[in-house]
């Protein structure tokens, strides 16, 4: 299953990991997906969208 939010379609982004000697390597920053039931359907939603739904 894809690592994307089913509402805003946000996905993984790229970032950098820095070691103690300041050497940078690329890494993936994954979003926090939660399974929630919205209008009787199970959706994989990011926590940013869940926070906006509560407001």
C-alpha cells in the first residue's frame, strides 16, 4: 500500500541525515499515517488532516 494520505495526497519527502563528523547522506522522511473511519469508509489519513477535521 502506498505511503500517501488519501485526502491531501502528501507522501514521503527527502531529507538529510548528519553524522557527528557533519557528513550528510540522503534519507526519506515518512509521514505519520493513521487508519481512521470517515463517513463509513476506512481511510489512511495523515495526522495533519486529522487535526484539521477536529477544528
